[in-house]
C-alpha cells in the first residue's frame, strides 16, 4: 500500500509544555484545518497522539510539529492506508499523557528513564535467558501479540504496574529488566519508574513494537501475533520473519486474531471469535452473555 492515499501517524514526545490547555486548543485548530482524525493527549509532560489523514495533510501536520520548537524532536511512525482509521477527532489535555498514577511522586522521563535499545540491540537482548521481559501494555493487547518469553503482568491496566512491581520486588531484584509497549511512550515512563525504584539494569525498546516491526534488519522477528492499535484496524502485522498466531477463539480454541466486542451490551467484553463461531455465538463472549442477549436484545421469549 505504498501508494495509498491516506496515512496513519503514531507519535509521542516527552517535552515541557507550559500551558497544555492553550496548546490543546491551538493543536485542535491545526488538526481541524487539515481534516485529521484521531486521538491526541497534551499535558505538562508532553504530547501523545495518533491521527489519520490524506498523505498531503499528514505531511503538513508533520512539518508543523517539526517546525515548532516545543515538538521539534518528535519521531513519527507512518502507516499507509486507504482511508481514515478513526471516526472523529479528539484532542484533550490531562495531567499525564500516560497514567502511572504516582501522584506526588510523578516524574518526567526527560529526567529519569531506562536505557534505550534500538530494534537490533533489542533483538539480541531478548535472547538472554537471564533477562526479564515485561510487557507494559494492557492485558488485552498482550493477548493479541507479544514478544516471545515476555511476562504479562497480572494487572488490567498500565496504572497498576507500580504496585505490582512493589509487591513482587524480590522477583526482579538484580535482574536485567527489558520492557516494551506499542510505540515507546509507556515503556519509557515505566522504565523510568523502575530506575527510580532502585533497579539498576533497566532497558526499553525505543520506538516500541511498531518501530521494531518496521526496522528493515530485524523485520519484527520473535514477536508473536499482531500489535494491538487503538483505531479501527485493531491489530497490525509486526513479524515478517517467523510469525505465529497466539490468539485463540473463546468458543472453539482455534488460532484466531479476530477481536470483536460482546453483543451483550452490559458486558461488551472484547474477545477473540473466529468467523465459524460468529453466528452460533451471536457475537457473544460466553453462553451466559448469549442467553442475556437472546432475551434482552434479540427478542427471544423463554
């Protein structure tokens, strides 16, 4: 799709923004002018965004950010697409652009973070049998795809990682810790937290899974499944060397990367469902939800 008329831009930058609300308003005006769609968060600690638009408008957007002294150091990951992958535009300001929930102990990764590993260095680092590879994403992202031998923290969200680390500190003491996420923003902050907690050998995948999959030398090797993305695509391929499907249909347990939401709106759980099981399950994640859906939404009288 190299000649595709649209692009998806994924980016973040930890940088000091004095007035996030004013920056947000000006940034929203820029995006509206360029007819971009997507989600952007602005805070005192920086900016985090992913947008879609025509190639020409995305070029103008990148030029505007690179020419602004506040965002001049930003790095973009670019995917070609046939159309928008977002239904609308959302630009918000928040206290944190990614939430670790540290309160008064919050910090900027500009002041403290782990060692950056480019894709080539990361590929070698994860081969170390003594390394601990921690996924810094949400559980449903890990379910769709992850690096071989990585750990899925038994917590539902990014903000829960600090307490999990503190509760299990002995497991990681003295170990080489490697952490990764989608585009680099979460693992950059998480690795900084680990350093502040006193762990001495902490590294992160610079640019995240997305950059790893685009690197012409590593080509996504040893990443199993797909990378979860927060747009209409849901998942994107990463591994062009030794790919493997790791998702499983919740009904038949066959390999599956088709994520859907439970048709029982009271549940709405995102789950894997293969096309063969779609009709019989009525797009529900369980028999219990199917029973509810039949009565409440499909008009079936029991």
